[in-house]
């Protein structure tokens, strides 16, 4: 969920007192193999290498790829492939 939606949901839960009726489950660390059961290898690799210091560089690449996709009139293909190339290193 997007940060705004998370905050809004949290505020609703707290203000209506629903938290008193809830059981909180905290996520446990999982291995790479466990992550790839639900997510693609490319996405797991991306999560491994992204950090606040290099985030703007990735955003620039994603914006360029989005522009390329719009110019080509395609929702996937060459633009999306370039994003995966950037993530893989």
C-alpha cells in the first residue's frame, strides 16, 4: 500500500478503537528462496540492491523506460526489459 493509505488506515483503526480487537502479526525474515515463491527473481534482486542512496538513480531509469514505452505504444517490451537490465546490475 502507498504511505498515505497506510497512514489513513492506521488512523481509522486507532480512532475507532479497532486495534483493541486485533491480533498483530509481525513479519519474520525469510530467505531469498522463500521470497521467490511469491515474487519474481528480478523483483527480489531489485529489493536486494535498492537503498535510499541509489533510489534516485533507479527512478531516473524507470522514468526513461516509461517514456520509451509510451513512445512505442506498448505496455511492455523494450522499455520493461531495460528496467530489468538496470535492476540486475
